[in-house]
C-alpha cells in the first residue's frame, strides 16, 4: 500500500497543520490537498481541531488574513 503524503506531512508538522502548511510540504495544488483531507475526514483518519488566521495571497499582489481549519491526525 502506498504511503499517504498528507499523513506524512502532518507528522512532519508535529501532528497538526492547516491546508496551507500541508501544501507547502507536499507541493501539490491546494484544492487537491483540501479534497484529500475531506475524504480522510470522512474515513476518520483526520479531524478538524480549531481554526487559525493565516495570510493568503491575492491576485493583485496584496494579501489578506483568512481563517483556516487546523487538521490533526486521529
């Protein structure tokens, strides 16, 4: 069975991280990571453990702070 790159990334992050943190490690598109996390949550492999404010880049070279879910391993 293949190793799960999301699980490995969360272990690297100390067991918890946002989609943005996981994307930075895995180097995949954020929407792919989000979809994988959603499926893993339905299977009971990860769970949401609160929210954190993160900086998100915008198309006009600006940025804004948004709420991001913090994911943890079960």
